[in-house]
């Protein structure tokens, strides 16, 4: 359960593991203990430029490789992920803090996504259509974009990169990958595995560092930026990328809500919302941070959730008994503490939590107690702004229509849920809630890899990850016409 000796990781450019040009480094720290895990390059625009050149040079040969052959490499990578799942999960727990049960799930999602997208290499369907002219064929095909810049967060440091990198590659693009500064070692392990699976040099490049993301967004030879992170940063990247004509795909913040109706199974509600609110220490874009109840069940829901939250075992995610790990960093814990104080000042009541847990052997980790607020009004900041920590607000709404209004009354639109045995209420919620994901009788959580994942309003900009829909992000359509009539035919003009 103890940390191993610190490691030294490098950038991966043009098929070689190398230091950054400046020689600067940054540290990766175990959030459960505060101890050093390793050092990685703190790269600059020069390193990003080298990675983009490598990706540009590799692109013609990679796009010319038949998609089924590209997919075979990715299928081998999925097989390797299966065999290395436990080692990768343990590395992830050490680097970002969530418990082993969850990091195993994170790796499993990368496995599922890689298998699924590898299958798409034998489809990548276009379509044919009848031409309006005689002796003329009409069809369309997908074409790759070129160099794709991938910028990912630390909370799902293998699943989210797989959502982006694997589809980009199977579609025939090359990739420059800039991971979160908090989880560079997991990113390096993922890239190393893909290298072993047989990717040609330059097809996938890794650049770590605090300045690398901005340089990637601004590089004129990057055709697409695929970003997951905060709404504030995402909108800035969209403006910068859009100003030079690049395509930008955004997955951003969330302020997800679950509705609990009078007829809900409260045992299920307690289990599901404890997991949804406090899994990954609340550090999920899909975390349930608002719980909207009817007056009849409000008090019991608060009591049940508070009792369960108090009993959650907090500690190092490598310990089998741990149910909730630390926050990823001291700065993230400070953000949570700030929002809890804001909630108190707004007049909400802390039912449980609201501070750092007693040390009890927790050492130097970035721990915070699971926190539940009651007496929350929908317009309070703690009910409107993404906290990204183990904080849930309980809001009372007299009717289903009022509850739906609360769910929709934020700028985000990622995931929502309703607990009810009434099919009519469930269907109304499905129809009227304005989010990209709706669950019935489950907490707000993510999606299975074969369905589209993404949100509405300021959670995203219309693109989706997962499902076949992700292929639309990483390709563009090419319409093809073959006229074999032997004469000039002018569509919309010649009508015989």
C-alpha cells in the first residue's frame, strides 16, 4: 500500500521517448499521502510544435492504411489493456486518488471503448443514394481531418482519453495528446501500451506540461481540438480555436440533479445517490450535486443520505475497505472549502460533513468529509455552480413540474435522473428535462460506450463522445458523384 520510488517519465514524439526542449519538469503527487510519485516534462510551445510536425508527417501513411488494419492495432491494444488492468488501476489510484473499485472501472471503460471502436474500423459507414440524373451514381464517405489535439482532465485519466484518441485513430487521424498535469503518469502508461500495440511512429504523440494545452489550441496545423474540462476553460478554447477555423469539440461542466418522487424506492435512492454524489469524491462531471425531493419524502431522504454519508470510510484508495478517497489536490480541496462556506453564508444548513475529517491515520492527503446541505434554494450559488467535490444540496419542490424546473434551471445540461414507480411521471421527465443523459431509477452517472455521451447548453457544443456518433467528431463527409452517361448533365437545370 506504500508508494514506490519516484519515476521519471518523458514526452513521446515521433516514436521516441524524449525530454522537453527546456529540460523543465513538474511533479506528480499521490493525493492520499502527499508523497512524490514521479516527475514529467513541463513542456512549452516548442515541444508541441515538434509533436504536431511528427503527427503531420505521419498522417499521409496512416490515413492511407485501410481502416480495418488500423482497427487491428487498436484491438491488440484492448487485449493488452485487459491483461494490464490491475496494474493500471493501481497506478491510477496512486496518482489521482479514487478507490481501486473505481479505477478498475476507469480502465474497463477504456477496454470497452477500444473494443467497440475497433469494431467500427470494419464499418465507418457512408451511404449511397439515388441520383436525380440518369446513369449517375451518388454516395458519400467519411474522411479524416488530419492532426487532432486531445486535451483531457484528471478525474477519468484513462477512460476519457480513450473516448477521444481511439476514435480519432480508427478514423485515420493522427493525435497529439496533452493530459492533465495531475495525471501524467497514467497518460504515459496508456501511450506506452498503444506504442506496444503497433502504432507507427508519429501517429500518437504525448506532450505533458502546463503550457502545452494553449500551444496545442493555437497551432495552425491542428485541425481539431477535443477538450474535456471546465466550462470556463472550454469556452476560451472554443474562441481561440474558432478564430483560426479549427473544429472544437467540447465536453464541459455539469450541475446534475436527481428528482425523488413520493413513490420512489428510498432504499434504492439511498444507495444510488450516495454513489452518484460521493463516488470519485464528487469529482465527476456527472456527479449528483442536487437532489430535488417532494415535501412528503424530503426529511427521510435527507436523514437516510446523511446517515450513509457519515458512515462512508475515507482513506487511501488502495486500501480495500476505503469507500471514498481524497480530492485530487490541495487547490481542489480549497475550492470545496470555499463553496461550503458560501453555502453557509447563503443560509443553507450543513446536515453532515462540512469540513476535513479527523486525521485518524489519513496522513498528508487532501481529504474532505462527504457533505450534505439542506434548506437549499434553487438560485443559491451552491445549487447553481459546479463544485467538483463531495457536496450535495437537497432542494424541496412541491410538484413534478416544479422539480423539472429546478433541474433545468442551471446553465448546464449533462445528466439527470428521476426515481419513481409512475411510468407517466418518468416519461414526462424524459421529455421535459433538458440534458444529454436521463436516467430512471438510478443516480446521475455516465453512459455505456455504445451510446452517445454529452450534454446540452454550457455542458457542450453539440458533439457527442461514445456510440457511432463519435465518428462525426473525427471525420468530415465527402460527397462523390460518378456520371457515366457520356454527356453533360446539369442537376437542377436539365429536366427531361
